[in-house]
C-alpha cells in the first residue's frame, strides 16, 4: 500500500503523550492546526504541518485533499459490546420503567435468558447479518475497532456458533472485530448441574477449540448475584490463564466482589463498576486493570453511573464503551453515552477522548491504535467542524464525515453502499 498524504485539517487531535492513567485536563491536549497525516502500509508514518509534509512528499505520496474546515481525531474503540445476538427485549425496558428491577426480570425468565433463547433459535447466517449491521452503524460513528462478546449461547455448541459467526462477519467488515468468549454470562436455566459444573464443562470442552480455531483469546465472566460468584469463577479463570487467555470481568454492576477478582487475576479490564465504592476504586486504581464505564447500561436500567470521576482522581485508567446489547443498553451510541457520563461525572474533553481511544485500546490489550502518531494504525475520523470541542458539545449528534481504517477511507457520509 503506497504512501498517502491526507489533509489539511483545521485541527488534529493526536492524543500523543497523554498519560494512560489518572485524571486529565484539556490543557494536556496538543491541538495541531493546518495538519496532515502521512500513511503507508496501513500505518501512520508522519504527523505535522500539512504544507511541510506536502513539500517533502508530493513526489512520492498520493494526495487526498480535504477542502473544507475539518477536525481529525483517532478512530474510536468500542471495547465492550454484545452485538452477536438475536431477538428484542423491548418488554424488559417497559417492565423496568414500570418499576420492576433488572434482577427481578432475570429471575422471572426475562433478561439475558430471553436473549439466549432467541439467539439459540437463530441461524449462524442471521447472527452474521446482525453483527455486520451493528458494526456498520458503529463505523458511521467513527468507531474503527469493535469488541464483540459471545454469551447468548451458554453451551459449547451454541457459543461456538456465535464465535464462528463473529469470525465470519469479520470477512465482510473493514474494521477490526475483537472476539471475547462470555460463555460465563450466567448458568443456563436448562443446565442440570451446578454453576461450577457448568464452568468446568465450558473450560474443558470449549477453551481448547477456541485456541484451535483461533476464535478468541479473551475470556470474560459476569460476577453477580444473577450469574456467578467470586468463588464459582476461581478455577475457570485459573484454567483460562494457564492456557494463555486474557481475562476480563463484568464486575460490580449491582454488588461488589467482581473488581477484586479482576485485580486478583490481573484482568485486562473490569467493566461496569456502577456499584464500586472506595475500596474497589482504590483497588482498581492501584492496579493495571482498566476500568470500563458503560453508561448505556445505566441509562437503560435507570441506575447509578460508574464513579468515573473518583476512579480517575484515584489514578485509574478509565475507558468508556457502549455495552450495546438488546436488553440493558440498546442505544449503541458511543459519543452520546460518553458525553452524558461526562456531564454527570464532570469529565474533561481530554478524559472523554482518551476513554474511547487509546485507553479503550488498552482494555483490549492493544497498543497499536488510539493515538495519531507515527507507528500506530492509520485509523481516524474526520468531522466537518473547525473546533474539536464541538464533537462532545453536540453530544453525539455531530457525526464524522469520513472514517479511515488502516489508511483506507472506509466510510464517507452520503456515499453509503
């Protein structure tokens, strides 16, 4: 792939040299004006003044001229989604708004189990189609890396169907899909043994196939009253670690204990954390585990937001993701959710952009994306505006005009296929 010079941009937000942990102020952001990006073989080779780059590379680079006032930002990373699903849970939303709790709905056979039944009944082709459609919707928001969980199969056979669907969907999607095995979403209601028996079966039968078929290198588990206890999950995570899987945890959504397990197993991330208190916040802040806030779930369920401000002030690394799923977080709008969290938790623009770019990449154990700097993937979004602040100010209603992945323009507004 030959050299390309893209620009000039009115502003370019690189996020270079912004720390991976702790609170951030907007004064830490370096905004490059009249900037250009030089790419080659899918990676950034130079960032700088457009005129200087053009003078040096007009002879050996294809010029992609941006004629309007624009702002360029790193491609966003949605580090927590459940878009491999079938069915609809609009009734759950209505019940919650009528005063029935999430846990009460789950106990009555709704919630996750409802989606499991729909997903089991869906064909692999139907799942592939939904993953592709959801991914295309995320691409339009400037998202260039998407984590996708299984977890609505809850048997070896059905989890394999979902993970194979994710792998096949990748063939039709220009952005990166990062698959995660969430077979430990809950103990299936039709499983006759104990929770520990179920986890043992998954670990012994499913884990080897994941490695053999390269379906996922990430193991997730939901540690909660309606799912698995901290004790239940110990052997499961121990086996996963011994086999070389990365660990991530659905932690502290309604009750605490999950974050402690996440830190114990040096998890890449601990996601949710709405119920985290001072003890859990300090534990995460003192670790290398990325805290992932999921404001879409707080909005969908009507519960407290992740204590993002306290996590950052204590020194944690904070990422923000959509948690796009058919039940608790059906919105799937990353910037809208991130900016709503920002207004309630008082997050700076720097903290928001870091949380959906390079800090979100760290939640996926990825270090090659999330900043616009030489050596990183040429993943970026271009907005028709002259001020980067408008992106958060408009709370998600200002959408990118172009999205680039590995140096290729994969989406232009108004030119969708």
